[in-house]
């Protein structure tokens, strides 16, 4: 290959490449230093060679000045060929190579840059065809290209928060099936109380176990085996202490066990290696679960007749609350039904009409527990644990206090 001196080359003063320019570097070493990447055979060659094609095929488009349009290759340069058009495009025959395996100037070989670009910057189309225009947006889509606003993709958004953002209530009340289970457990408590304290202990232990598990699930903490076991153990200790001390010492047995279990819950959370926030949540859930399970021991401490009337009234009130009625009407109907059940069962136990007051008071506490079990968009498991147990557990203090007051 014969090299000729490349005369008069000044890239910053030229307005465009001449159509027919047959000038090369005089020194082959200088040419190799300027362009270090070379290819063998008839393929792209980065050395500047004289084109063999005509001027119409090889001339560069008019030089663009450095303005806002010239910075974007796809939209700023005028005269750029569209994808699939022009020589060398995908699917179109490439122009014939020049002598010595060189490519025409207009074909933009790999690694080359347009005139006036920084050294080493690849030109447009060096890595493939220019990007096509985006497809038109679907009807109804946002002009910004994003889809409709949603909060379902955020893992930190709870179901209750999503319901509030969507304008829905986070309250979902348990249906008729949890209400039927509550009524069944209430009738078991009512019948067992008429038999004796040890007979009452069997359904009471079931109630305390379901209360401990349901409260943790209601707070979104599952599995929490240590907390559930600790709360249930506190309930068993309270039952044993009450049976040992007798009904006359029931407040001391229940409150003493509750105080000890608060300290145990605090020690357990202090030994935890979780984050401080998680430890605080765990402490509050454990203390509340243990308190509810231990307070349910009030059924064992109350007068047997009061337990019979109160448990039956709670069963009727929860069933009436599950009827498909508006909430205010359902609450009124459930309270009236509980008072009627208190009168009916009170007539069989000797309380008489005083049973209406006991039944209504127990129903008020039961409806509060029912409401708590409905809060924060609960799951089906919550409805069949906390939704079943909380009405009866919350009614235990009313049964104990009102039973002693009217007995």
C-alpha cells in the first residue's frame, strides 16, 4: 500500500469532508498511532482511506453547529436516514467497500465519530440502528407514559391504609360463622357454670387459648409462639391461683398474676435481639394478649348464676349483631336481644328481672370486643380467633362486677 502525505488537514477549520479526497498520512507509524484498532480482510478499517464511490453516495450531510438540537443525535441532525433506509441500513445492501478494504465515508464505521465530535466518541448508529419512536399510548393512559396511580405495589402499605386511600372502610365485621362459634362457646360456658367450677374450666381454657392467639394475629404479628405461649401460660396460672385462693380472693389472684406477667413480658422483650420498634410492638402485644387472657378468668371468679346469664346474653347478642342490618339498628337489636335473654335465663336461675341488666351490660362489653376484632381490615383467621373469643373475654369483667352487684 502506497502512502501519500495528508496535506492541509485541519479538522476544526473544514466545513465538511470533500467528496473526492485522496490524501493519506505519510508515515505509516503515525497512522497506526492515530488509529490503533485495525481489522483484517475486507471489513471496517479505521484508517482514513480514499473513497471509491461517488460524491452523491459518500458525502456527509451539512455540518451541524453545537446547539440544543445538535446534542441529540436522533432528533438534532438533519438529513439522517430513517431506520431501514439508506445505504448500509439493516436489511438493505451495504455500499461496496473502497480500495484496501476501506469503507465509504458516509457509512459511519464502527468506532468512528461524526466530524467535530470528541475523539473516541462513537457516532450515531455505531452500536445498532437508531431507536424508533415510542408506540402511541393506549386510550385512556396518562400522557406522561405512566399507568394509573396505584398503591398495590408498595409492600409497606397495609391493607387498612390501602382501604383508606381508596375510600373504603378498614372495618370488616365477622360474619355469621364466627358469630355461631361465639354463641356455641358462650352456651358451653353458660351450661358448664351451672354444673360447677371445674366443668367451667374446660371451655374457659379454650376461650383463653383462642384469645391469646387471636390478639397476636389481629396485630399482624404471626407467628409469635413465645408471646402466645407466655400469654396462655399467664391465663393458666391465673386459673390455678383463683381455684387455690377461692372466689373471695379473686381480685388478688387475677391482678397479682397480671402484674407478674407484665414483668415477664418486659424481661422477654429486653432479651430480644430485634429492632427497638419491633421490641416495643412485641411488648405491647404480649402485655395486651396476656391481660385479655387473664381477665377472661373473671368467668371463673364470678357467681355461677351470673356466668350462666351473662354467657347466654353474649351468645344471643353476637348472633343478633351478625344479622344483615345497618350498624345502628344492629347494635340496638343485639342489646335488646341480650336483655331479653338475660330476663329469660335469669328467671331460671333466680336472678329474675335483674338478669336484664346483667345481660345488657355483658352485651355492651361483648360488642366492644366484636368491634375491636373487626378493625384494621382483619383476615379470615382473625375472624375465627379474635372474632370468636374477644366478645366473651371482654364480657368477663362485666359479668363479675354486675353479678356481685345484683347478687
